[in-house]
């Protein structure tokens, strides 16, 4: 899989730019603030319908404009598809494939798959659990696009159930109608949550060996790294779920376990007005040796773990059906020592397409120079 052409209009700092691309390494060089990262962000948006830098779409639209357009021509096994996304802050986005409208923007998911490593990835190690849940869900959607709908359904049910918990809790008394209604929402939440939870558990089971191997490659002198899924179900989670050698997670079995857990936590949930059990309360544990990485890992170890998560994701996706992902490395070589640079360059050389940004040529390993683009003064010029 590779991107043959990228076009953006009124996206971030760009009013308009066309960039023809090729398989293999491509390097975008330019001073900071010239818009290199914005181009990778646009590509990543086509793959995930989200930004790795902001939580909402509004900042993606150039100031003073009503909408932004991103168009990519994606080649996968000799078949080319053109994906166009119209991003309109405050309104519904639109999508086209080969100039034909699709029902929903998320219908384009799966056409392009990407793995992006950027300085913002330190938040995967040092940030809140929500950052790691987002990492899992975005990887899950790239692996199987249907989970975008599963996640949307779960979020919708969770919002409705929380609203009911909040209103029922304020009454401070028995309310048969509220109790029966909560029973219905418990059923909805357990079914939607079980689908998402099972997918995450199976994803972590598959991702863990790749992450451990990647970490050993970039930090061979460090303690071994491993990842594990920590569910709000606690000991009620069936044994072996989420472990590489364990049983594959079964959504039907998890739905029943979730339903029981919701019933047991109802009193506490009514008191607090929020749902206390479900995938929205879960965590991806990152561990070095016997120590949590968050709060204990050094700066170098944190960088290595973040890199290992991305390299592990890349190896996982490239080994499955759907096309090898495009690898994007956003201004990261300057932050890495010689060993980590060499390991990352080694992986990148094996990619069908790798896009690299850097402030100066010296930041990029010589083996990745490939096609060079100069980014300056609102233009992208091939060198």
C-alpha cells in the first residue's frame, strides 16, 4: 500500500498544495512551522478520521475558512482508490471515494492504513489512561474498520446511561421506573461494551509480542517491556483473556459478565451519577521489568516504549490482510540516540512507503534519504 498523490485545501496552515508521492522513502525537509507535520496529519486523518494532535476537527480548518479538503490517491495491490474528505467544523463531514459520495465518512476507513510515530507519542507512556485507550481503539479500527461503529454505539449508550444515572440519583429514593429503565440500558451497555472489550483484549494479546520484541530491539540494555490490558471487571474477567497464549475473548461470555458487574455496582453508580464498569474505565498497562513505565521510566525508556508501541503496531498490521500500512515518522530522528535511530531506520527501509519529516537533512539517516521534498513558503518542491 502506498499514497500516490496528496492534495490538501484550507487544511491547517495550507491554502492549497499538491504533492505527488512514490513508494519507498520520501523525506520532507523544512524549518519548524512550515507545515510538514500538517501534511502527515492530513494523511493520518484519512486513515483514522482523527488527528494525533487535537481532539476536535475545528483546528484542522484553516483560519477564516468554512471547510478543509483532503484528497489522497491510494494504491493497494495495483488497485487505486481516491479518497476525498471534507472537514467542516461544527457540521457533519463528508466523504467521497472515486468522486462518488459514501453514506458516512467512516465508510472510507480501511482504504488507507498508516502508522505514525511523532513527538506527541510520549503521551502514550506519560499521559492519562484515555490516551492509551485511544491508541488501542485507533489501531483496532485500522485492523477492522467495523469497530468504528462498535465504538460509536458504545459511546452513545454510555452517554444515555450516564444521563439516566445522574437523574435517578438525584431523586434519592426508590424509583421503579428508573430501575426498570436502567435494566434496559444495562443490557445495551453490556452488549456494546462486550464487543469493544473482546476486540481490545484480542488486540492486546496479538500486539504484546510485537511490542516486547520491538522494545528489545531499540533498548537492548533496558529491562524487558510488556503490555497488559487491565479491565474494570477486575477478577471477574475470564482468566487468560488478553494474554498472548490465552483463550480468545468471547463477546457473548463478556456480555454476561458485564451485565452482572453493572448490577453489582448500581448503588455506587447512582450515588456518583456515572457508569463505573466498562471499557471506558479500562487501562493499558505498560510495564518495564516489574515496574510501571508511567512515573518510573526515564526519558529514554519512555521514548523507547512509545517507539515500540508504534513499531509493534506496524508489524502487526503488515502481517495481516488489508495491505501494508504507510509508515510516517514525524521529526523523530533528532530526538533519538544512535542506536534507536539505526533500529528505526532498519524497520523503515522494509516499508513499502515511508514518509519522513525533518528540520534539516542531517537529522535523517542517509539510508532513508530517498525522494527529497523542500517545504517552504507555502509550497512543497521536489529536490
